C-alpha cells in the first residue's frame, strides 16, 4: 500500500508540476530508495555539502564544476538503477526527462559539449575570415558590421551550449535556451535584412519589429523558470523554418540570376534541416555518450563554413563596381 501511495504521489507531481520533469527512471523505487539512503549517509541537511565524516570521495573535476552532494547522489543512484533495469531485462530508462550519460571530467553530456566546441570553433574561424574582408563602400559598412555582430551572437550561443552540456543548472539551461533562440532568430533577422537593406529600410524595420519583440517576450518567459519544453521547441522550429524559407527563396532567385555562390546558402539551409531531423531519433546514448542530440550538434559543425562563405561572396558581389544601382534591387 505504501508503495502504491508513493507511486501515485510521484505521478501526480509529474503531471501537475511545471518545475519537475519525471521519467520512469527517477520514478522507480530503486532510484528513490538509493537516493534517500545516499543523501542521508553523505549529505548535510541542505544537500549541497558532504558531511565531514562521509566515506564517499568526490573526484577532482566534479568538485571543479561544483557538483553538489545531492547532484552526486542522483548521478550515482542513476547508474545503480540502470544496472537493475538491465539485469531485469528492461530498456535503459530516462531520468528527469534525460538519458543517463557517463560523466567525463565532471561533464554531464561530454559528447554534446565536445560537438558544441566544434561548432564554436567553426564559427570563430569564419568570423576571422569575415574580419579580414575589406569593403570600401560606405553604404555597406553597416551591413558588414551586422554580419560580424551576427557571428558574435552565434559564438555566444555555442559557448553557452558548451557550458550547459558540461553542467546542467537552472541558470545554464536558461542561457542555453535563450542564446539558442537568439541564433535561430538571428538567421531570420539576417534574411530580412538581406532582402530589405538595399531596398527599403522602413520596410525592413517594420518586418524586424515582430520577431525582435517576440524574442524579448520569450526570453522573459524562459527566465520565469516555468518552461514548457514542447512549446519552446515549437517556437524555435517555427522561426527557424520561416528564416529557412526566406533564405531558400532568396538564394534560389540569386542562382537563377547566375550568382553561382548562392548554392552555398541552399546547401546550408537544406543540410541544416536534414541535421535537425536527427532530433527525431530518440535513443539511449551509445557507449553512454553519443545520443541523437549530440550527433545533431556534431553534424552541424561544418555548416558555418558554407554559411559564411556565402555571406562573404555575397558581400563582395554587392560591393562590386558594376552594382552602383544595387540599392534599387532585391538581389
């Protein structure tokens, strides 16, 4: 009877709490009993520090990344529970909405952190290429500055993606989600700027007002801590798809006008969409490290080279001497 009551309470919390994400792993009595025992034996009352007389020794990197006693208990009991599930012939369970990952050097999701670093490196390399670009026309200087700011937004997003996958806390989660949306919105904003900058700046500002306003409101929503993860994903997919459609139409139009560099943007957009499909394949981490999310980040690492190569070629085309009247054209 006590077991049934405990399970009923756990299910109620899972279904009605906005702050708790429950899964079969952390609902199991094996996990809960292990957690209660581990915390009682090793943690102080606040769950942050280890008792002075505890026999458990936390590794150096976990201390550096500030794993609390309660965090350590959850990690150790997670693997105890996984072993029990496997011995009983059951599949690997999730815990708090996430698959179990093997911790490396204190990092919770080492493969995703590594892939995020690769994306950061690719953006930083292309940012350097962008800085070396020399555009003499004064009316294009703000456009060049815009692209440099866009690159910095992307680099910032990948920095926080790395930090979040290394150490998942409320703050790093907020920064990762907010900065990821800034990169998605940035692609949409960049598409709008590219279409209207040399054509109608008033129309450009009007078109930019809605996504910018929505971004500010959504970041405020994320900061509240009451996050609907499905809704947040739909927001990213919607604005990402909208930006992709604009870029595809624009680059295809450029291609028909024999702007041969436009294939890079078409390839970038289509490959980005294909890479995103990896998120649909939700499977336990291979070797305790590589899951679908990590593979998605890994697959996007080379794509900034395509994107910024297009940007640089497009800027050179716009700045070419034969386009003095370019301000009256869309492409």
